[in-house]
C-alpha cells in the first residue's frame, strides 16, 4: 500500500482531531470532536507532543503521538509512544508498523535513547503488534495511576 507520513501541525489540526476522536472512542470514551480538537491544538501550540499522520490517497488515516520523557537509568531523553491509531478501514495493511518505524526514526533524529509505551492488557492487536516491532514486554514493573 502506498502511503506518506507527515509531521502534524496546525494546518492539519482538523484531520488530526477527527482521528484522535475516533481513537478515544475506540477506548470507550464519549464522542467529543471539539474537546479533542482543543486538546490537540494545545499540544501543538505549546510544543508538548509530536504527532505524525499517515496518509493514503491524500487522506489522513492514522497517527502516532509522542511525548518527551527522560530516562533515569540511561540519563537521556526518550519518547513516550502515547497514542497510536489507524482507522479500522485501513488496518491490516502495515500502516501501524510504518508509524512505529517513523517514531523510531524520530528517536534517531532527536537523539533520544528509545521509545516506551503501555497499552491495555485487553488490547490484543497492540499486544501482538508491539513485540513484532521490536518492543520488549517489561513484566517487572507495575504501572499505577492517580487521578484527581
């Protein structure tokens, strides 16, 4: 499948927000395009994340969103692969792998030591995809959350 990957900016805010809204719906969140659009705008306006869009036939069909972190052992910058989504109509065509490869290349371009991610235990697709793309499962750590 022919595709192109471009870094998102405010010029493609709307198409990024549409995909981000669909991504959140996939994770059982309410449909809220405007809230998603505002969230993405704020990330881009404040240089808080880097987003790459994948296009097929000039249509954005997926994205990966990365947040900068720092690794305490390696004493280096790393990226949190926070969000990865491909529209259901385009799945199974290698587009997720292409987005992950672009994220790895971003590590090289920015001098980062690597990528980390987490996904739900029930995300069968992701839990199959990530090891296939060279990610190692870290069974030694528990991830905890505190929500206000």
